[in-house]
C-alpha cells in the first residue's frame, strides 16, 4: 500500500480560558480524512495556545495510514480572548487644595486589577473634584484588557476640605452714643476674608 491517505482539514475557533490558555487535539481540525486501508494516526503541528496566539494560526494536520503513508493539510485555528479582566477597586480620601479643587488618576483607585493577557487601559468615570463634591463620591473604574474585554468596579472617593479660610481684618473707629454704648457686627471688621469653598460664618 503506497497510496497516501486523503487529508481533509477544517478551520476552527477556540477560546482562551481565564488563565490565558487553550488547547486542541488533532481530531478537532480533522474533517473526515480517509484511507482505504484505514487511518492509524492524526497529529497536529500545534496544540497549545496562549495570549500571544490571539488571532489566526496556521496548524498543519498530518494523517498517517495503517501502512505508514502520510498526507498533510492546513487548518486555520482562530484563537479568541473573550474573558473579561478582573476589576479590583479601592476607596480613597483626597483633599481639596486652596483653590478648592482636587484630581485623581484611574490608577489611584485601582487595587490590582488583572487579566491573563494583560491590562491595556484603566479609566475612571470622574477624575476632577471641587467644593460641590465634598463627602463621598462613587467613581467607576473601567478596566480594558489587551484584547478589548472590559470590566468595572466602584470606588468611594471621599473629598475633604481641610484648608482654613483666609481671615482678613480691618481696623475701624466707632462712636459711643448718648448712653455710652456702641456695637458692631463681625462684618464691620472683615476686610474680604475668603475661602475657595465659601464663608459660612463671621
């Protein structure tokens, strides 16, 4: 028997798992290869795949018949990563500056987000804060992996205003009345005291 088997391949798509790995067996890309005297062995040139293989991969199927004759064909194994990254957030406290503003970057609320194929981008739903945000603010962190999958988590960003107001005084002269008394209000000696978040009381 010197007649080679008929090698027939098919293209397949496989998914990486959460660890960034996937595997096939030769039979997965076989599409009915045949030989009159029977097939003894199917083997594939590549059976293990990882993040570096995302996309189309050419895999050769070798078909060996019962009398040692071989034939080959090529299959396209398309590897996909559809596993979302793990988004991990942490709560933080930030301080307004003297102008009443504060900023963060997405990394400030990240608590070790990860993905088997790597994280490409971190973004936060809010990064700038002012006096109107004093207190607790819910900020969403979006984690995008290298293959475009996304996950989100929420962080509490507590904004504090610990900057004292600027107290500015002026000297005044007042006159006693006929009863020997005089009075002032706090505003009479205020000379434009200020605070980025406003003055509540003099």
